[in-house]
C-alpha cells in the first residue's frame, strides 16, 4: 500500500500542492487528471524525491518517510521501490535500449550481469522491441523510446510505477502503441499512478480517478463516478471542455 | 632577406634539444588542468555551497590576468620571498636549488585549470537535467549517475573544446621565455646569438610548434570519433 499524507510544496511564493493526501492499494491504477499547473506532476515528482516537498509523509509498504526531512539513504530506498516514466522519455543517451533497461538492475540492485541481461531481454520482448535492443535512443522513434522507458521501469519490479504524462510528447499515431503497453503493465497487476490527459485510457484502465486543481484534490472516485456523475462543479467544467474536445475528433 | 638553410637546420636541432622542457611545460599543466578542472566543474555544476561561489569568483578574477603578467608576478614573488619562506619552514633548500621551470609550470597550470574548467562546465550544461533524474529514478546514487550516465555524455562534448585548450597551452608555453626558461622558442634562437640568423631561428620554432600541435590535434580527432557513436548528427 502506498499512502501520501498532507503533502505540501511551493516554489517560491507559488504554492503548488496544498495539503494533498492520496491512498493507493496494491494493484490499483490511479489516474490523476487536472488542468496544467494543478500540481499533478509535482505530486508525482515528490513521491520519487525528484522534487523535495515542504511537508508531508510517504508510506510505501512498511516504510514511512518524511517528504521533507528524508535522509539520502531513505530517499535511495524509496527510489529503489519506485520507478518513473518520464514525459520526454529521458532514456540514457549514451546507452543502448538493452543497456538502458539493464542499468538499474546492474548498478543499483547488483543483479549479476547474465541474469540482468536475460531479464532485460525478456522485458524488451514484452514491449515488442527485442529487435531494437542494440539501438541507441537517437535511433528510435518517440513511441519506441517511451516503450523502452516503460521496460526500464517494469524490469525493476517496483512497488509502484509513476507515469508522468507518458504520451503527451508523442504524435497521435504513436500514442496508441504506447497506451497499449501501459495497459498491459496494468494487467500485470503492478500498482501505477498515472498523470495523463488521455480520458479514454483513464476510463478503461483506472481503478480510481483523482481530479486535481490548484493544488487541491477536488474529487476522487471510480471512473464511472467521475466521468458520468461528477459531484463538484469544477470537475464538471473541466470534463465538459475535455470531452467535447475529444468528441470533435469523431465529427 | 636571405634564408640560410644551414642556420635554419642548426636552429631546428637546437630547438628540438629543448623539446623535453616544452613537454614538461605543457603536459604537467594539462594534467593538472584536467584534474582540477573536472573537480571544480563538478563543484560548480552541483552548486556545492560556499565552494561553488568562491571558485566562480576566483576563476573569473584569474581569467582576467594575462599569462605574462602572472608569470612575472610569480617570478618576482619567488625571488623576493622564497629564501625567507624556506627559513620559516626550516627547509634546507635555497632559491638556487629550484629550477625556475617550476614557476612556469605553476603559472601555466593555473591558466589551464581556468580554461579547462570553463570547457568542462559548458559540456556539463549540455547534458539535459532529465538524464540526472532518469538515473536517480532507477535507483542510482548521485555518484553512480555522475559516473555512468553524465560523464560519458560530457566527454564527447568537452573534447573539441579541451583540444583547443591543450593547443593553447602548448603555444602558451613559449611565453615562459620571459623569465629565462629555455624551451623550444628560446632554444631555437640560441644559435642566432652567434650568427644573428634570428629569422631562421623563429621559423624553426614555428615549425616545431606546428608539428607538435598537428600531432596533438590528430590524436584528439581520433578519440573524438570513438566517443561519437551514440550522438545525433544534429546535436
């Protein structure tokens, strides 16, 4: 189980997170929705300590750490229980696809080389990119890079994978293949927290949808509750705009 | 003005005789510059409190001093203060025991450190912040990320600039002539003190420096090609 309690974060005078708490059960897929600047990405980055929150606690499994005062040892432990998929992929430019997937296993977890290679190859095959294992990131398309990014996260068997707008840098044709892979991550029963603007993905895959705005959690519930019967006025406004925009494609 | 090939040949031979001094005056500063340059660049890139701003100020100030001026100042300081300094430390060496080439090496090392630090720092900034975050996200420590992800990406960017710094240091080493150190330039014009064939002497020095720097550049280009395999053509 993963629990974030009373997370607060501001950049200068600009308060991004006001007292945010989320609870995630094992195997859950949490989708966080919200307009730009609502603090979704910051929340995700605070969980992985890519950003240091100003207050709050984080519990992953048995371990509870203070989001502000965590020691570097605790931060490393948390990071080794989590994995992150970046909006702009952030593959290691100096490593091949296979080396990208192996890096965390070998250097951070000290898995023997042969085992790490086997596991990395299996994971690459699972995202459908075994043929590209010796390609450098600059030789891969955006969608392929993001699938390697997902393989790099999944191979670590983390307790939770954090997805930060994994498809928003992709062109529309490549979004599908990437979402399919993310969906199969969910089917593996891996706990995920996903920040996305893909509404249909949220509807299909999420076990819980969280709507954030202005650094607050406005509303949370099952996809059916949020999309069909939103309670808060702000949620209705946001969804009305997004969904009418999505329907435009079908006209 | 005539050109006497015999005098020219004498000058080349005399210059080559002092090539080891030029090697000392370039390779030691290059090595010191690389080590200190990397260290200072890392301190500044990671914004280590206290040291980063201090070093930034020192380097900016030091880069404003011409090499000749620095050399003169160190030489004078050395001559004025070394014996007293040795006495304070109860060292039984005097000024005469120290080869002045070390003053040249010292001054060139400081200059090489400043220039190389700037090149390396620039190369660090060319690596996207996301590369650090990706390293941390798969559970690497800061040091592991630096060693396995960042430095391998910094080197190919820094190499062309460092080659420039190295060639600059080779050519800069000729300036130590002003404090009486004999290296390739001073060595090449030694025969001219008898024959007055200064023109041949300077041409000889130019030729030796030219060959030396060409060799260094060729070598650097080879290394650059090796590190380039993963880089986009357009970066």
